[in-house]
């Protein structure tokens, strides 16, 4: 996946010139620390646009966006009250809940799956059924194993019929080099473009089209003790404004993004920006309870968790 090609470092967005309502009233803005799930990239566009246009500041918030040195750390840091908010993955939230972490989803960033099974477009794999007897590269075991198993089953192939190969985070490189016949874990808004820029076209198979219930790829989580904190609805209000603004003004928003992060001004990120736009939640505070119930049942049926938790144990609506 795209995230495999960069070293994550702490990123602090610069202050902006907009005068907030809180400052006009003489009050200091209230701080919020948001831990990203990886380095900043177009998946975070609503946050960056909200920051650049002063939407957080207008609502009395001083928001700090931080990229972790360890991508697995943000949920644990929020659970330990070291930060107020983290970006996380809906599938992983069920595993964290099963492990006893005091976390709640309170908003959605990317409301469709991004994960895919990817093969070479000009290769011999034309359907998932063609993966029988083939090698599939992966980076992280757990949910992706379950997802792949369900996708294969939809085409009459057993998980025992394929060989899983741990390629660490070299998903694209291993596929292009022929070390594996397919990969799982690449994001549809990055890897196909990454492969095209390397001179190779990709074919992607989407989990939600092959037996896996649709889910939210990226969500906002907080500590159980903070679900009543009035900073959270203000945060989501600003994020919603950012999502709507970038939907209405994608080119202007792209310019704001690359002005804030000039190192990301390249063809890969430009295309990722375009491909991710329709996937952002325009109502980030909304909760699709049925989606969470179906996905929990899927994970329980697959044996990844012991039992599907009640939605209220995982997610809340803060406004």
C-alpha cells in the first residue's frame, strides 16, 4: 500500500490567520490532539482543508495533527489518554474492543472500503477463482486473512487452496516483480496508480463485491471517558465543513493541500486526491447501525472475534 513507501514522522500543522469566534470573545481555543493512522496523505483531505480554512479555529479549537512513528500505536495512545482522537479502521475497532480497550467510534472519515485484492491486469488472473494454487502477498494478518477467505469462498476457492506470502509492506513491488500472483491490503485509491506510474496496469477485486459486508475504512475514535466532551461535536462540524468544501471545490482544496504539504505535490497524490473524493463521509457524525451490526456478525462468524458486540459498545453519536 502507499503508506509503505514513506517514513512516518510527527507533523504539526501551522497556525492560520483566521480569527476564531473563541478568540474574538477573548477565550483561548481548546486543544485537541488527533493521531493519524499513518503519514499525512489525501485520505486526510477533510482534516487538512478544515485546518487550512480555519474551520477548527472558528469553532474554538486548536487542532494538532500528528503522524505516529508506530502506526499501531494511535488506538493504544488514545486508550491511555495520551491523545483525544485517533484515526482508525472500523475492522480493527472490533479487535480492540475484544482486547478490552476503552475506545468508541464517534465519526467517519472514509465511508467505503479501500482494501482490495490486486493482480496484474495483463496476467493470468482474471477472476478470484484463478487464484487457486497461487501465491498471495500480504502485509498484516488478521482481518485481511478473514476478508480474503470470504472473497475466495464467493468464487468457490478455499483459503487452503492459496499460499500466503508475507511481503512486509512491499505489496506493489512484490507483485510487479512476480514474487506473488496477487496482493491483499493495497488501497484502491493508491496502488493502481502507483503501479501505472511504474509501467504496469492493475486489476482490482473489491471485498464488498465478493461477500464481505461494506464497512467504513477510516473512522475517528476517542476514549470512553470523552464521549460527552463538547469538543468532539465541534471537531466533527469543522470536518464536515472541510469535506463539503473539498467536494464543491476540489481544485482549490488540492492547492490548499499541497501548499500545506508541498512534498506531496506529485502525480501519485494528485490522482489519489481525485480517486478518494467520492469516498469521504459528508455526514461524519452519522452512524449506520445496521452496517456495524452486519460487520460484527461477519467477524464473529469468521472466528476473528468471539461474539459480535452491541453497536453501543463500539460507537456513539455525539450530536
